[in-house]
C-alpha cells in the first residue's frame, strides 16, 4: 500500500470506520504516519470522532515503528487523547490512555495510573452498558489488548493475561455484517500475545528457581485452536510453533519430535525470515532448559549462550534466562551467587509492583463507582445530558441570582418522534435522542446546562453575564439537527426539531421556561423544523 492508494475516506461513516481499523493493521507492516494524519483530518472535518481516533491510533503505532523520536510519538499520543476526549466516548478514551501507557517512554508519565484509569473505565462501561454496545464493541478488545501489552512492558504478566481474557470475551460481541472482519487482526494478535506472555512469565520463574510453578504456567497457557492457527499469517504461524515448543519443554512434555533437548532444524530454518531473531532463540533456549533439567549443564550453557546472541531487550525475561543458564558452567561460584541474588531481588521487586498495581486497579474501580453514583443522580443515562434532578438543583440557584443577571432558555422537541420509533424501531429512536443530545452539548459553554426533561423534550439553560449580546441559539440548533448525517443510523432517516427560546432575568427562570415552551409550540404550529425566539 502507498499513500496514493488511500486518497480519502469513504463517504459512508461505517465504511470509513472499518477502513480505519484495517489501516491500523496495515501500519504494522507498512508504517505511513503521514497518510493516517491526512485521513484523520478528513474524519475531523466530517464530524466522525471514532474514525479520527482510530486513525490517530494508527499514526501513533506507525511513528513508533519508524522510531520517529520521542517528540513525534508524544505529539501523536496527545492528538489521539485530545480527539478521544473531545468525542466523549469512554471506550475510545480508554484506548488513548492505554496507548499512551504503552508507547510513551517517559519517566514523567504515570503509566500505572493511565492503565488503572483505562481498565476501570472500560470495565465500568461494559458492566453498565446496554445489552449490546453496537459498533462501540469494535474497539473494546483493542483496548484490552493494548492494556495487556503495556502490562507486559512493565513485567506484570499475570495482569497481562487477565487483560487478554477480557479481550477474548469482548471479541464475541455481535457486530453488523459489514464490520465482522474488523476483529480478525485483534484475534490473530491475541494468539501470539498470549503465548509470549506465558513464555515471559515462565522464563522469569525458571531464572529464580521456581521450576514447578513455571511448568504449571506453561502447561495451562492458552494455545491456538486449529481455526485460529489456520487464520494466522504464514510467518506468524511458524513463530507460534517456536513459542509453543518452548512452552511444551517448560511444561515437561517428553513426546516432542527429536526429544525436548533437540533443536528442530526445519523449524529453525523456517524462522530465518522472521523480523525478530528471538524466535530462533526460543528453540535454542527450550533445548537448553531440557538439558539443564537432565543435569547436562555444559550443553545447557552452550545452547543458552547461542540463544543469548539472538536476544535483546525486546523480551528481557527471556534474555535474562538465557544469560543465567549460559553462566551455569562458570567456575566462579561467587559470581553465580551474586547473579542469583540479583535475580531474586528483581523478582521480589516485581511482585511488589504487581501488588501495588492490583491495588491501583481496585482503587480506580472504587473511584469509578463513586463517579457513577454521581452521574446516576444527575445525568440522564440515555443521552448523557443533565436530568430533572440536576435541573431542579440549578433552578433553585438561578432563582437567587441578582436582578441584573440574565438567562437564555431554549426548549427543543424532536418533530414526529413517535413516527421515528414506529418506522425504525426504538433502538434507532434512542440513537436519535443521543445524537440530538450531543448536538445540544456542542452548543453549550462552561456555565450552561443541557437537560433532558423526559421523552424527546430537552432544554438549554444559557448563562448570560451582564452586557453580553443575546445569542439566538435556537436557530443554530435547528440547523445543526437538520444537517446531521441521519442516514448513518438508518437509510432514509430524516430528523428535525422545533425550538423555542426566551431570554430575561435569571431569577425569573420559571417564567422564561414557560415563554420558551410557548415559543416552541408556535414553531410547531408554523410547520415544525424551525425556531421561534423572544428576547427580554
């Protein structure tokens, strides 16, 4: 793929969303951050925040793969997080937080805090979402895999596997036919990631002498099913075999071709084109472990030394194990004691970090519960607007405002909403209300409040400090709703609203609401799809 083959986004929003996911996968092979940046700008102009976030995610990955430098990577991470927060979807915000934790290599970043927030956010969204997330389910497994990779980077492999369990469950969510191909890359990546996670944990255990626990980790590791294996790219399938060979030896299997202490030459040769020579090291190190288990220390040291030559910091626990086994043939027992002491101290430190991370995850969940209770008390669950409880509290404050302080009130009602429900179903009707609520939120400023009073009736309370010109927001809201891409929800769908506005002293808020309501009915009597405003 070249930049010329992806000139612009499709005009259809769902097709563009699917394309964004495909491009994220393509960036793993052919990183082209400039293409993603250009398409992300097109998504911003189209008003498709979920498409924009995924494209910026791909750009972040591409810049990391190209080693574009800390500044460029941080800029991509910042842009992705800002876009996700502007869109307001907590699943995408969680993805941006997880990506930031994974890709930004900066001591100033609280990686544990980012991950705790991301995990709590997604867990909470899934627990209290409707029965089906719809298209939002596309990004859930991606978030969990991203979190898992970040935990892998921290050496917290137990929590990494927990993330992959969640990701695998999320991959079963129902999706519309056009989007069913999207989870395929995440599903394939998950196969390799879970094998590598078990390999990393069992390697670290062997290094510190926990041989039996390492065998249990390897024996219970999740292996690919025949269908998953068949779906892997050719080289990935070969790499998976190397990882499985390592785990089989650690698990204590004796029925392997050539025996556990044998390095299968055919598989070793097939791994030559792999982008990471460490897969060859897995075969050598597996044989070294088998030799060490049999008491053949010289052979184990020789094989481990060869393995160490293929390894780097990509999988630190594998590298440490290779060096540990290679050193076993050393005659300097003091040096060996020192190495074991350092390994034990590192393991204990990792366990302390693991415990602290679990505490942070628990604390983040408690914090989310508190935030959720506050939202439930003051926020409408369907639209995200304020509810009648929040309105009542604000009205009490407005009635006590000074005489010179003014307030604008806009009452909005969806035209023929019952007909929308009858024609397209209540699920589409709910999406219509959510979209109108989002458009109302976009019209507010700090200090304003958008409220769902019930059904399809919504209200804006607009703070007007003395001396401000009176904004006629009702007309803008009616136009914004009329121009919205309603066919993205259902073919042939058209939605309009009528609105009434009133402006006057804030302390007269009850009268202003009545006047705005009267103006709303004048708009409906005049033919709907329009606004009637009265200034005071």
